[in-house]
C-alpha cells in the first residue's frame, strides 16, 4: 500500500521561481492528505499528477498566508470539478471566519460540505482515526499558534500463514478470529497457539510535518521513532539568533530534532529566499544527521 | 521605449499544469501595469523575471477568483520586499471590503498605501493619465460587472530635426517651444514654419485587454485601431451557445472583434481546460483574422 509524501512547495514566506510556498501531500493508501496549502497548491497538485478528487482532508499548521492562501482557489476548483463528498479542514479556529467569507465571495454555490475542525495548539492529541491512518497534532513554537502533525498507519492485523490455512482447513470466520488474536482448536480438539498460525505484517509507517517552529527539544517526544520527519530549516546555523526571534529553525537544529527523535530520515525545507543554493544547509544538517534530504518542489519520498 | 505584454496566465477558471489563471503584465516605459491577478501571479512574475518593485498599478476586470486570488499573496510579498510607494488597484467596488479583510488578516503590518479606485462597469472612460500612458476602461458583458482596459501611450511631441538645431542655433527654450507647435523666427526675422523644423515621432502604441466577455459588436468601438488586442476565447465555435450562456466567447468571435476593431494583432486566451491542444481554436480564429496568436504562459509580445 502506498505511503508517500510529495513536496508541493518548499519556500518560506517569499516564493521563488523554483519554490512554491508551503504544501506537502501524503498519499496514504491512495487517499490524499494535504498538509498546508500555500498559494498555487492546486497548480502543483495538477503538475505532479495528484488527483484532486482524492483529497480527503487538509491540515493547516498555522494561519500565515504562505501556508493558507491556496485554500480558496483549491476549494473553488474542487467545486467546479463536481465534488460532492465532505472536505475536512483542520486548522486554528481563527481561520474559519475569513475562510468562510472568502468562500462566500469567491466560490459560486458550494456543492460539497466543508467540515472545519479547530485545532488545539497547546495539546498533543489524536485528531483523526480511520481504518488505515491515525493523525496526531502537537504544539510547535512559532510567532502565532502553530501545530505539527504526525501521520501513522493504523496497527495492522497479523497475516495468516498460507500453510496453516491449508493444513487446518481454516474458514473465513476462523481467519477473522485468528487475525484478532485467538488460538485455533482443530477438529481433533488440538489447540494451535496463535503465534504458530500468524506472522507480523510490516510495522506501521509514519510521517511527521513540523513547520513553522523554533528549536525546542520536547518536539522530539512527539515525533519519536518516526520514519520520515519533515522539519523546517529556514536559516543556516550562522543565523541562529534570527531563527529564534522569527520563530524558525536552522538546518542544524532540524537535524538535532531528527536525531533526538530517532527518526529514520529527515527532510528539510521552508528555505529563506536568500539561499539560491541550499547545499550549505544540507551539509550542516548531515553533520548531525546524515540521512537528511532537501525538500524540492515535486520530489516524492516513499516510506 | 519598451511597450510589451507578457502573459502570466492563460487558463480560464480551472488552471492546468501548463496554464495559470488570468494575468497579463504590460511593461510601458519600464513601469509595470498588472492586468488581472489570478492565483500564482507573483510566482509567474518571478519566473519571467519581471521586477515586482516596478508594479505601478493593478487593473482587475471582475471579481471572479480566477482573476483576483493572487492579490493578497502579491501584496504580502511586496510588503515583505519593503515596498513603500503607493499601489493603485482599479477594480469593481465589491472587491474592496473582502480585499481589506484579507489584507488585515494575512498581511503583517502593511507598510505601503493601497489606493482602491472603484470602476464604473457601465461607462467607457479614461481612468488614468500619466506623462506616458492613458488608460481607458470600458464595459464588457459577463455574468457579473466586468471591465475591459485599453492602454495607449500619450501622444508624443514631435522631434526636432538635427540639421535645424545646427542651422538656426536653436536654444533649449526654442526647442521646447517648437516641440509644442510654434514656428521659429530667425535672427534675420525670417519665419521658419514648424513643419520644416520637426518630424513626427512614431505614433502612440496601444494594447487592449478584453476578458471575460460574451460577443458584442460595440466592444470593437472601444478598441478601434488598437495595435494589440487580447480577447478571451474560452470555447471553440461549436460551443457558441455555451459561450453565450456562460458570458464567454468563441475563438471565431474573438477574431470578429479584432477585425471589426481594425486591430493589428490579436491574442486569444482564457482557454477552457477541456482543450489540451488549442490549435483548432487558433485555426478557426485565423480564418477570420489571420494575425491571431495564442496566449501561452511566459510569452512576451512587443508592440
């Protein structure tokens, strides 16, 4: 099953000719979860052939324009494309009135329901649970209330060994019961322990999105053991003071959080437009955390 | 002096991977006049190396999202870039409250004045006159109030013939007076007629922008003898009825307006996303008006 992240925008507040403002999309089992929605997100989705109809929910970290200004255009387009199914938007409560006003003004007869779920920017909590995925939201430290998100596959049921199905002539009812943890009693009355009948599937995969935030070590507890961590790296290590005062991080700090998290892989991004070449940022991060990669618009990371 | 138009967006309501929503920029003597401002306009301006600091005024035809949703992001970016000079926005009055609300919410401490000039969508009138350029606004026929714009260089003063300057030892005062139409009286008392001293500069160049509109012939009176006419061509001639009911035009109709206007050149654009290849639209327009060209994002037309 697909579990991959595509970078739609990797710039910070000022987009460049090569970097759109913030947006990532997670494809989890062919449902798309959009994270942030900077200006032009709908154009990037089309460019990278991500089906707009598959967007399930949108998660907005904070209400700055470079993370939100693509919402109205995207909603207008979904409407023109005939969407009827509910769109869930998770964001800080302050976004709801201005979003509604814009929709009223710019979208002609909205034909699908929008469910707005206000986020608590102070608590670490589960905000969505489906059959396939669990989404947690946790506090980041920016100039305004800001949330990070962790997407994790739901724990998978174990698989039944093929030879067990044949040997014990297991019915569908037996299989369901065994998958849920039961032992099996054969026709002769012999109890076969569950562990002899099953094997563990691949462990649930996970992806965390942390932008915008200044460096704080508790963040690593929210992203513990994550497979893929995206952590903003607006500045290089020489601008640590500027990073702190503007509520941002350096590439070194992003790498420290990846290391503290015991993440498998780190993506850095949200680069200040002053960096024409981000190699120095990548280099400084890799000193701390070698498995660091650079967010580039259109790049896809499979987990 | 430069007088050129760059296409920033050539799609209609649904952008595609190759076409951004509506926006053109006119470079008139190194001042930029932005016409419409669909989502992503600021990204296109950067991509095509058009200096954001040179934007003088913005002209919005109508308040549909595909012509306006790039405004807030562009204004936020101009602010981050340190703009201090006034930005004039010409648009239907209904845009002002929602634009102001968005600026208040999304732009942190606006540091330059925005002058909002409401347009009359029923009258043909001059809306701006500078030393170099005159801008006229005129009614279009769309589903909501909509304006077209004509940009024309101000009439140029004649040039003085070099040999006249030498022969009659003309002073700066003489030259200024002759440029304004006076004859010249030489030291011997001989009157030299103005026509012998001057020659006419190149005639004022002009560009008209007509989108969105259904076909109506009076439009050609507003764009009479224009050098370059942009006229929307959302549909092909087989969809004339759909064009009429949605307030749009076919490529053939755009070409008819160009012919009736006695325009020198026509650009068609604002294509429905149903056309993957717009050659058929270009072909049908060229039957009526051979000097027709297709709007493509990034294309520049020098006049």
